[in-house]
């Protein structure tokens, strides 16, 4: 007798993400999957900036808006916003 494996992402969260939409459309270019990739990448980049600005040698440095970059993914291109710092010393590792 096989048991059903617990999902990594809770079903109720997936239901919220897919509410009113077609699950197949979520995988197409510009769909939910691309939106999730963009959101996760931007969150990681902001965390990298937080870490970068947290170092003592970055005293006097601060955030200075965002730049845009187009990134190629397996489902097509997405445009993400990359945080900038005043001293121009931020070099993101993710992108």
C-alpha cells in the first residue's frame, strides 16, 4: 500500500496562487511560473543587498534605487529589478 507523499508547497497555497486560473496557463511564458521566478529572484537580490550593506566597510553606503535586467529562463525572458547602492560596489552573485 503506497502512501501519498506530503507536498513541498501546501495545497492551500497552490490553490490561492492558481485561483480562477488554468493550471496549464501558469506554465506558459508570462504565466504564474514566470511571476514566481521574478519574485523569488528579486527577493534573493534584495537579501544579497541587505547582506552587502550590513558589512562594516560599507559605512555610508545605502540603497539607491533599482536597475532593470532581462534574464533568459527556460520559459522565456523575464525582466527583473536589481537593487543598486550609492557607491556602486554591489555585485550580485545570483545574476
